[in-house]
């Protein structure tokens, strides 16, 4: 997608507080940006200007794609990348990576995304694979994840027996990756039940999703219900503290599965996440389009180097993934708050509104 500062775009599905962040990613590529509150408004802007509609993928209206295609327009889906921030988006912490995809989107297996197409057919030269290997080692050494929340110090899971240890990460149950990429097993409780039935003698550790722990998204399970199936519920810690202590991760579509692969931990998927179907995971669902076998470094090269865009959190300028890793690692070492105070959240929200109105820098 060539840069062209004269190409206008209608932007759909972006909350007002987040608009200034989107400006940093695509403001140099599309200008002017017209933020729209409805699909009808976005379609009117597209009809008038001839530019694309850029939509936050998880908020894409059902009929938008067909309508845009019928009119001969362009639709670009947008979503957070896989290295995002120190803190949760639901707490108004801005993201530092973004993907733009004109084919589909990585969390929706109903159609091929640009990432899937890349993994299916692209060549990965030795220099890129060596860069991916260095990046993977750096992520593991620094203990980085997508959100980098929770305590990073070691947590003893206990249990001196030799039972198989399984980690089951909870998910936000109304998340688009679950809605589109899971069938059969679609809730955290169903996942725990399926894992227990598959491994009746295993030691199962359940880690709730950070957003459900924060009370901002759906999918919480009462401890009493979870402990009928799991041996332990672990809260408030980073997944990087748990992965070295388990033999395998069982997940629907969670990014924890990808983060486990980076650390050499076996993964079983019960849904269709972007990293499944390539020969790196044990998959309970079929992936008929994904016939190529890829290496872990090819997966890293595609998903962390080629696919996303990165913006430096301090300067607001485009940067490479390694620059963001250095920043995230420094913030994590400094103990940056993963859950901003109410005052900081309010100030960030106000800044976003002012920028969206053209009244703030």
C-alpha cells in the first residue's frame, strides 16, 4: 500500500480517545482522515472522495465489506499488533503497534488475511530469519508480552509430583478472535472442561485474562467453578512467570499460545488462531488452507517484522520492532504502572477528545 499524502480516508470504529494514536500511524499515508461514527457516514465519505474506508476490524459492521466491494471501493482493516504496550487498552493505554490488512484480519480465519498469505507463500531470506531469531531471543530474555501486565517475578506453582502441567489462559469471551475463530469450545469454562476431560490426571493451572481480572470485559469465572476443573487459579502475574513451569499451553485463540511457542513450550489450540495450522502446534480444529509447514523464526518474521507497523511511544514516529522492544524492556525494568490511575486515564481521555476536535496538539 503506497504512501500518498493526498489520498483521503474515512476511518470507522475508533473511539474518540484513541483517534490521536491512529493519526500517528496512518496520518502520513492518508490525508485528510475523516473519523466517522457510522458505516453510512463512512460510505458517504468514500463515495465523495474515492478513498478507502479504514475500519477497526473487531468493530466492522456485518454488511460493510459486501457494500464496499459492490461499489468498487477499498476496505482496509486495522487492529493492534502483537507487541502493544505496558498496560491494557481497556484502561486507555495507547498502543505502539498496528496492522493494516486489505485481505482480511489475522484473528478471523473465515477468510485469508495478509498474514496468512505471507506465511503460505512468501520466501524468508536468511538475513530476515536471523533477525527474527535475534528478536525472539530478545523478547524471551526481556520477558515481554503483548500488554506486559502483572508481576514478573517468579511464582511457584507448587506440586512436587511428576504430573503433566498444563496452563489454560482465560480469554475475553466476546473477543472477535473467539467469536470467529472458536467452535465447539467457546468459553473459558468449556475450555477448562475440555482440557480436564482430555487430561484427567494433569495438574491444570488457570490464569484469567487481564481484562476480566480488571472487570472491563466478559469471561470471568468464579474461583469455585474454575477449581472444580483446575488445580489452581493464578491471578495478577505475568504469563512469562508461568510458562517456564508448565509442559503445555491449552488455548482457544489466545496470544499466550504464540508467546509460549516463542519460549519453546508446546501448545494445543482448540480454535483457529493465526499461529495454528503451520505445524508448530497441536490443533483440535482443521486448518484446510494452511498446508505449508513453517519454522518458528518464519512465523516470527511474518507476524512481528513484516506484518505490523510500529510507532515509538515517546516520539510518535515510525520505528522498527527492535526499537519498541528496547522501550518496552526499559519500561518493564522501571516498573511502569500497568494500570494507570484514574487521573492519568481521565487526562488521556481528555487529550484524545481535544485532538479529535482539532483543539489539541
